[in-house]
């Protein structure tokens, strides 16, 4: 079974406001043209917001999670995305989604 989806309409363009994590493991594939377009748009938005090249792409994979990767090929592919600083924000919040829910979730009733 394969599910194909268009990344442009992920979540219908809306954030997850439920306060609960929703996971959907996936493999994302895109054309070189889409990647090039997306990179240009993302970088332009980042510069417009006052960002610079040093903080454009940030590590998003917690060190503990990276250390749990067994396949050496996968470890190599993920190397650039690992937050190496144990005191880095990503590592401090690994597995804790409460901080995210407080940031984006609406009041539950």
C-alpha cells in the first residue's frame, strides 16, 4: 500500500491546533525543480525576516535519537541534521511535546 500526497496541501494549509502530536511516518520525494523553487522561496523569506546564512538551516534531530540509528548509511545521511550540542534546544526538548502544544494549541474545552 502506498499513499501519495501533495506536500503543498499538507494539513490543508492549517496548523495542528489540537495540542496532541500527530505522527505520519513518510518518505518525501520531490522533483529537483520543486526543491529548487522551495529552497529559493524559503531562503528569501528567511532573509526578509532578518535571518542570515548561518542560521538558515538548523539541526533538528536530537542527539539521542541520532545515536539510536543502527544503519550506518542512515547515520551518514542524517549527520548534517543532528543537534550536536547537548544543551541545544532540540536536545533539551527531545520527546517532550508539551512546549510545542503551549506554543500552537488553542484552549481545550
